C-alpha cells in the first residue's frame, strides 16, 4: 500500500545500517552514509531540483556545522586533561574526600565527571589502575570498584553533552544545549546511584578476584607535585558548562517574563556569544592546552602533536555523527515522520507524549542490541523521531525528555558487539561470562532507571 511505502524505505535504511555494521564489519560512517544515499534514492525528488545524491552531501555538511567543532574541541580537552594530570587530580580528590570505605562512590563520581568531556574508553583506562590499587590494599570488592567506574562513566556518556551522542540528539531534536546538560545530569544522577547499588549486589553475588592482565601494564602514578590544583583541573569542565547554562537561563527568563527584563535584554547579546557551545568549548580548549603546556613543560611542537592525536580520534566521531545526521535528514525527505505520526497519532494528551518516550526508548534499545554502538543508536533514533517535527505542544512536555529517553534506551542490551563490553571485560581481567553477568545487567539498570526518572520529570516538571 502507498501509505506504507515510507516504512519500507525506513526498513531498508535500518537494514543497511545494521547489516553493514554487524555482518560486513564495515565502519559505522560508511554504513550510515550508504543508508542515507539509499533512502534518498528511494525517496521523492527535491522540490528545489537538487539531485538525490547531492542532497545527502548537503545534509552531511549541515550536520557537521552543528556538531563538528564541539566534538573536535571536546576531544582535545579530554586529551589535555589526561596528559596534564588534571583528570588524575579530580579522581584523587574524590578518593581523599570520601575515603577508602566509600571508594566505590569516589570511583563512580570520578567516572561521572570525567565522562562529560572524555570518551568512556579513555575514562575507564584512566580509572582501572585505581580500582586495582584499591583491591591490593583491601583484598576485596574488586568487582564493585570496576562496576562503579562503569556506572559513572556510561551514564554521562549517554546523557550529557558534549559527548557525541547527547550532542547529536540535542541538535536533531532542537533542544537547547544548556537544557540538555542540566536535564541530562538530573536524569543521570539517580541512575548512577542505582548502578552503585546494583554493583554492591553483584559484588556479593560473584566473588571475582583481580587477575593479572598480560596485555596491559598499570601506569606509574604521578607524584602529588606533578598534578595541577583541583580548581585548575576542573576549569575545562566547569567553565563551558557555566557559559552555556548562563545563556540558557537568560533566554528562559526573557521568554517567561521573569526577572529584570531590561537588564536581561541588555546582556542577552553577550550571553548568546559566550554561551554558544562552539565558543565555550574553544575557551575551555585554550585553558586545557595552557594547563598541559605549563604542567608538563612541553615544547610547542610536542603540544601540537598532542592536539593532532586528539583530533584523529575526534575526526572519526565527527564523521559517524554527521553521517547519522544525513541519514536522518533523508528519512525526513522520505516522509517517515508523517507516516509514523499517522500510526501513533490517534492517542491524545499526556498519553501521546509518554508514548513517544517509550517509542524512543524502544527503538534505541533495539538498535543498540542489533549493532552495539550507543552513539549510533542515539543518533539514528533521534534523527528518525525528529522527522515528526516533535515539539512541546505535540508532546505535552519539553523535547529534552525525549532525548533522555532515547539515551536511556541506548544503554540497554550491551553484549559482544559493543566495544564498551570488551573494554570493560579485557581491561578488568574478567571472562566474557563474568562480563555478561555484571556489565550487561548494570547497563540495563542504568537504562531503566533513567527512563523512569525521565517519565517522572516529564509529568511533574514538563517545562511547557
């Protein structure tokens, strides 16, 4: 039937993405851009006469303009924080403040904070030697320590920008970045604590000792005098968050008519500049580079080499994210949005809005289970639902909750096709069976807790 043709295009697009990633072992960027071209070729002609392949390239460029600079800068910040010892300082502060008895909370908090500007695998590499060191002194709770790291790192990786998945979701769904950061943290906190509780339960259930890892040598810890101060270490994370949220706050107060309107309107042009994510992350990058330069006494040549290494890893993420954005734009061209809306638009009121949360959660979970990448699941699902032009009036609450529901779904079902599974398994010295019994259920707990918090917040604080 003609009205079902968009769903056929959607099915072909998803089959190409999953088939190329899982069965052909093709890089996610090639899979997404191939799917985008296939969907564009199957969809209708553009009204402005642009050919079907060129419009994919245009959509790709539009996606890069939204997220490319931010991802590249975040990669540099993460690299500088690791190399300068700033990340190490944050971890040691948590451990000193909470003590050995609450070491799992310290490790979770460290992972929670560091996974905002630093990719999950890097955070785990940084913190796993601490978990191993703690086990050597306590002779117990090794599984709880490594699961605490995973809980803190995984949850902010999927809910809080500027990590690529949440950043792309905010861009696709038209969510203010400051609002995405604030609500992402709000949803992530209960999930992280639920993850700690599950880690304690799993630790009692499975007595797993620390094992030697032949492929990995724990790095020698830096001396205290080699680390920057806590305030300096936190500045590349805290400053851009404050700049972005200041702009969000000013705009929200102007829109709602609260506060001194004349003053707010005067400072609004200023906050719109400093609160732009590209500018805020550029300032944070400059600070991170200065910290690295001064802390390690690097030559400018070595500092430049460090930046190039960071950009190589960030470049791959930019390609994948922009490829997913192009795929989503081509789904819009193929009229997927109106077709889905016709299927799910019969319900009214709050039930309709909540059904979108469960729909986003479910699609993201299916994509995560099928192809393994949380980032790809978030990008694809948010791009798919964005074709329906979701907004506050349609949902009954702010679209930021749709983004956190999708992020929650992207945690569900991590197994052997997920790189995070293998990082957790191999870096911890666990067997595949032990990882399936610990890591996989942990992410299910994180995902469903995040969904529950999202649903609750959408009801009690819809931000309409």
